C-alpha cells in the first residue's frame, strides 16, 4: 500500500504493508495517489504524538545501525538529542549516527528530525526546512497541551 499527504511545500510519501510495517517514507514534490494511514495524517496535522500502529523496518535491524535506529526511535515526541549523545549510548562515533540518519528509509517513524548537531540543526534530506517544520509541529502541539492543562487548573 502506498500514498502521500501534503505537509507544507512537500508531500510525505509512505509505503507500508497490511501488518503496518513501513518500508519507506520520503519527502517528494509531487503527490503519489493513494491513501495514507490515519495515524500519519493525524501526526502531520499536529493532533497526535505517536504513529502507532505503524512500525519501521529499521526497528528489526541488527548491528550498530539497528541500535542507532532504536535509540532515535525512543526519543520522546518534542524532545531532541545530539548525534554525539546517541553515539555515546550506542558506543560509536557521531559521524556513524549521521550516516545512519542519512540512510534512514523511514523518517518521522525513526524521527531523525529530533537528532541535532552539537552546533545547530545538522542535516536533513531533501531539505533542512522539513526538519525545522517537524520540530515546530511538535513544539506547537506541546505548547497547546500545556496551555490546555493550565486552563484546567
């Protein structure tokens, strides 16, 4: 199954199977016809913090990259870590973490947008503005939740 949904100036393309195992997410300029999972559309609309029940193929990988993907997957919604922090936890170099993120076939599910350089945003393919927009989406959602909680007190 595959399809795409608009996100800012881009479309988010997704390919997944009936077990909700996602093999590809990418950012494209042209729409790909087909439906997308409800959890993805709600996430991109800033209405939910999880993509459950979707699962990335990378979570099943072995070795250093598999460990990196699991660590990045565990970064909570709205929070960030550095390439260095992930590298230290896994026992590798920050550059290896960067390479794993560059090879991440399922961004958003393996939220590489939450991994930053020690000196700035770091990279993001195909455009750094997508990383900025995803971080802003999560930040805005958390601000709304916090305001709502304060109003309840």
